[in-house]
C-alpha cells in the first residue's frame, strides 16, 4: 500500500479494516460524509471519555448524514470490549497493523514511543472522498471539540468543494492553523 498522508483538499486514502465483529469495512465511506476519529486505545482515559461524548452526540452526526467511525491500533476483541463497555453504536475499527494510521499520517513518533499509537486525530471527508478537515492533536488531553467537527460538517454541506475554515485545522506540533485555509481543491 502506498502511504499518502491525508491533506485537506486532496483525496483521502482508502483503507479496509475489520470492525468489532471482524467484518471488513472501507474508510472513508463512499457517497457519504465520513468522520474518522483516531483514538489511542481502550486504556486511554481521555479517549474513553471522548468516545462517550461522541456517543452522546451520535444523533447530531446522523442528522447531518455523517458516518462516524473510530479507528484504534488494537485488535478486534479489544475494540469490541471497548464498544460494549461504553455502549458505542458507531463502528470501531481495528488497525493493529497501522495501515490507516500510516496512510493518514497520524503515527505518534515523538520521544520514546516505539509502539503503534496514533495521535488523537479527526478527519472529515466529503461524499466525493476528499479530505475537508484534518485535526491532529499532539496533546491527547485536549481533544477536538465535537462542536468543531459538527461545524466543519455543516460548512462542507453548505460550501461543497471547499475545505473547512483554517481556524479549525490545527497543526500537530503547535496547534497553529494550517496554511490550507478555505480554498477549492
């Protein structure tokens, strides 16, 4: 598989990963707005809390016809246990080989991190498969506000073919806006 980082305004990498039942699912979902959330794992308190918040707002994503999917580096059995313990209704995909983590460019390579772990990240991909929002949080304790994701989805819906506002795209290193801005692809 060729590794192509997901960049706003460019086509999103397509990857197939197993869900909690072992069924292969393709991300992004073609023909729908896809919200891809990369989480560190079941052991991460901040990730668990964030997934609970996403579940509490799942109707807001559905109302916008946005397909919410979480990707973790853990095996399907661990992802299944996580989904059951938190009452998660959206798909959690197992990326134990790091295919999506690398394709989307979110592998944590800082410091002494030698295990497969993504940065906490959110991607919004439009129905045509183009990345419209990319937020990679180096600080896993401060995750992307769900309101920001919903605003980005609304922006995409009302401004087809345009990326989300630069104020929403944060750099992994400094949390500074990316230069991608609101530009047509």
